[in-house]
C-alpha cells in the first residue's frame, strides 16, 4: 500500500497545482481508488467524492449508465466505463473523473472477458478522455490492487505530462 500512498500524495500535489478536483466511479475496485486518495491528509482540497457502483442498477441510478449500454456491451466494457466517468462528472463538483469496472475473480470471467479484465475511463470537463482495457493476473486482491495502481498512475501521468498547471 506504500506504493499507492506515494502515488496518491504526488497526485494530490499535481491536482492542487493544476487546480483540478478528482471524482471516482468504481465497481470491481470497490472504492479502492478513493481509499488510496483519501489516505492522504488534506485530500479534501482535491478530492470531491466517490461512487461505488457495484451493481448494474447502481451504475444506472447513480451515474446514469444507460440500460442499452449494459445490455449491449455489459458492465465490463469501455462503453460502460466511459458513461460511468461522464456520470461522475455530471453528479459532482470535480473536473477529472476516473471510472473502473472489471472481473477481479476468482470466478465470473468468460472467454471474451476472462478474470483479470478491467476497463478504465478517465475524463475531464475540458474534453480530455482516455479509455482502455487491461488484463491483469493474480488473485482477486492482486487484480484489484493492480487496477487501483493503474488508475492512479494514469491520472499521475496525465497531470504531469498533458495537463498544464494553472497560471
């Protein structure tokens, strides 16, 4: 967890520097990204809220994910996480959202979406977005931890290399 804490600390510094505020929309990580972020003292200055939407109903009710998206693509899809990120921004004061949905295991996988498949979306109010699917390996705990780290690392890289600090 020290790795997550160091990364979260740096993300907080960068968010403050850039004038951004983060929101999370999580499924398979169960709030792990928000937990890593809020381990840092003072995180209320750059973290707005977290949506833990484990069920399809929660994704629809809390984030506005469309039933059609879930029916056609499933909860573990780039289409769904993009709608989750959009909904998180819509229902928060944040300027940067991260969303995640996946198959952490040990069961629940399929040929198309094996255990370890995790979809991510990152989106800003200013128009930047990134969507990707990653395949992790290991136990349920390891897949979830890797997903949290990947989500945080991508936020860090965006803030460091693509987002200009406020003047």
